[in-house]
C-alpha cells in the first residue's frame, strides 16, 4: 500500500480544521468520493470504517469519530472493518474484534458505545501501540498481544476461543475480507457509505465536511 503519506498528512490538516463549518459543498464523484467497482455486500444504510490498530491516523480519527457517529440518521449503522494485513498482529486483532463485536451486538450494545467490549479492547490497543509504544516483542508475542485485548474487554481466553467457532463471528471475518481491496485505493482510515461510496480523505476540509459528505452520500 503505497502513497499513503501525502493523504495522511492532509488528514492531519483536517483534524486541525475540525472546527471549521463548510456550507454548500458540492459532492463530486472522482474528486470528493469514488464509487467502488465491487460494492460491499449487504451494506445499505451503513457507514464502514476500514482501519488498523497499527495506523497512527486511525488512532487520531478514533478521537473524533464519535462526534460523527452520534449524528448519523436513525437506521444507519456504523460498522468497523479491521484490516488484518497491517500490523504484526492484524490477524489476531481481527479475530478478537470480531468476537467482541458479535458479543456486544447480542447484548444490544453498539460498536461505538464506550462501554462496549469492542471499544475497550480497541482503545487499549490504540493506547498501547501509539502512546506506550508497545510492540509486543516486535511481532514475536501474539499471546501477549491477545491478552492485552482480552484483559481490556473483560473476557476469558477460553470464552474467546469458543466464540471463534460461532457462525456469526466467522461471517463477520469473511465480510472483512473486503477491507484490503478498499484500503489499497487510498490507505486507511477509509470510510465507505452504503457499501459503495468511498470518501476521498485528502479532500476533507473539516470534521463537519466529513459529516456532511456522509449524510449526502447516504441519500444517494
């Protein structure tokens, strides 16, 4: 995945301008968003974020995403899609996150709820990796990485291993296979609306701009 740096630096600029309100922005295909050649199946009325625990810009976006998610129209679902190809422990993170998301869903807790098991594990990984600079022995300690997330989420390893056999968990992991084809277009984080509109990160001017583009694309 090449040429991420320029887009990501512009992402930092977007964060700096997060308080600026833009009015009357025209949403243009090929400039403000792309139409995916292969849409994400069964993703109508949703906003998907493709991201990685090892991505510094995903970490930065995680601090502001709640402000976007809370303003989504009723009936629109926010769906995190973790990218297993990035980071030494991408596959381990995928499995744990999928287990936790299914667990939370059955408990009636949304992915963006700060009290969700998923959010607690995700936040723990972000902080360990980006703030504490923990690398879990540079890719040689998958058990230690897993235990960090299990402890944060409050789930035992035996329950986790059992949940991996859950058909819903396997279904979610299968759906996440679409993440790579999305990520190679412009890197991560990547935001996909209704399963087919990929917002161009480098063209975002503010937090409001992102929110407005999401609302506009949801209506298309």
